[in-house]
């Protein structure tokens, strides 16, 4: 099914009920990750990259002042997507909704990429050949399709 549909009044969600259920499950899992202890989770380094890799003191200070706000925004974004996926929200996506979708889809893909060991184009390509995570790789690709379709829908003539 087409993930998003542009109509006269704006962008609407076009996912099937099965796709919505999958997205709701993934978003709930993302919320669990965000609510958990990220200190030892490698996902934290993907979602909250080191701002000053050559300066640990400046990097720690930057994280001290920004991480809680970033975490709160990621949690809010996931909540927005979950509301749409479960049908609690319906109608036309607002600009804030559109941004939440784009950011949440990115966070979902980053999380799955970390689990699959994807760090660049070479490791992304090699992740097709391994048996581990075959279904997860399909989900990663599907999320990429949904994200790409949203971008195309948002940038099409209004």
C-alpha cells in the first residue's frame, strides 16, 4: 500500500492495517529503548553522536546540556507516530506531525542498523548476505521505503 497520500487538504496516512500494526510495534519497542538505560547500549552512540570526538570534556558538557532535551524530543516523536499508527490520530498530518514522522523513522532505522551492524554503505550491502536478522533487514528496508515515500510526498507540489 502507499504509505502516504497527498490530497487537497494535505498529507494523509495510507498504510494498511498490517503495516500500521508493524509500525506500532516498532515504535513501542523504540519507546522502551528510549525509556531504558542507554548508558551501555550502543544505540546511544548512534542516536546521540559525540559532538566533539577530539575533546572529551567539551563533548561531555555538550551532552550534559542537550541529551535530556534530545531524548524527550525522540520520545515525543515516537508518541506521535504511535498515535497515527494505532488510529488515535487521523486526518491530515500537521507540519509538526510530518517532522515527527521523519525523525522517528530515522531513529527506528538507526536502531535497527545498529542491531544489524550497518555503519556505512559497505556494511549495509554485506548485511544482505548474512542469515542473522533476515526479517529485521526486511523491516529496515521497508522503513527506508516509508521514509523515502514520505519525503517524496512532502516535496511534491502542494
